[in-house]
C-alpha cells in the first residue's frame, strides 16, 4: 500500500470509509490515518472533504459524467436507444455506489447544507448529470432524433430519477433485490424513447 502515490491512497481510503461509515462520519483525520499519511498531506492534495468526496465520485465510481459530456459533444453516435441504454446503465451503477456514501448527509441538516454549498461552488452536485443529459438530448433534438416538442429536461429528470430510485427503493421489497442493471437500463431507455423519439 505504501508504494502507491499518496493521492491514490487517500482516494482509496476515503472511498472505503465513506462506504462503511458514510460521508458524514468519515473525517479527514480518519481518512488520512487509513491512507497512512498525515492530515496535512491530505490537504496538500484536496482543499476540503467535499473536494475529496467529488474526486471519489469522479475517480472511483462508474464514469457517468464523461459519458454524458462525450455524447453531448458528438450527438448521433450509435442509435439513440443504444446511447440512452448505456447512460441508464452507467447512471444506475453510479447511484447504486454513491447512494450509500452520501446517504448519511441527510441525517445532519447543517452538515448537508455546508456540503451542498461547497459542492455548488465546485460546479458539482446531483443536478449536474440531469443538466448534462438534458444537453445531450437537446443536441439529439437538433439532429432530428428527438421530437421537437419533447421536454428534454423532463426526460432527463425521469431517466436519472429512475436510476437513483433503483439504488434504494428495492431494498424494501420482500426479496430486497434490485432489478438487474442491464435489463433495467434497456427497459428504461425503450420506455423513455416511446415518449421522445422522432
């Protein structure tokens, strides 16, 4: 472990602690200790715990944002159904892995408020994937693959909302089993396409 770069060790330790004790209880001191370095070393690599959290989401979880920005930059690649299926698959996996990390924030109102403000200042937050998917859908709309009267923001909100719901809603069922991600993503994409495809 010690021969890995400090930044990598910090990201790994933060990811592990955030998964096991939650974001609210994973202190920078504990993260540094788990990474085998000082808290001062942590702050040489990350300005705050919020920045560390954003980097964990970016570097340790499924690459949702790069996928969305790549598709928005080059609409028309593959079929709209294939693209939406892959977006839904990545989003479902992203929320499945990020929900346990962030859930503890909702138990502490003041901590969540401070966290939201810090994340907002970094240009991040749970609204960003919805905005990026909306941007992609508008680009496809301009290419004629999405109906001109389709509400792309509502469509983006529906897809991302369904993927986020999959992360925790099915834990309450008798079976406590989430729908398989590939099947879920394909069904979600087909259903959304029925409402927006030209």
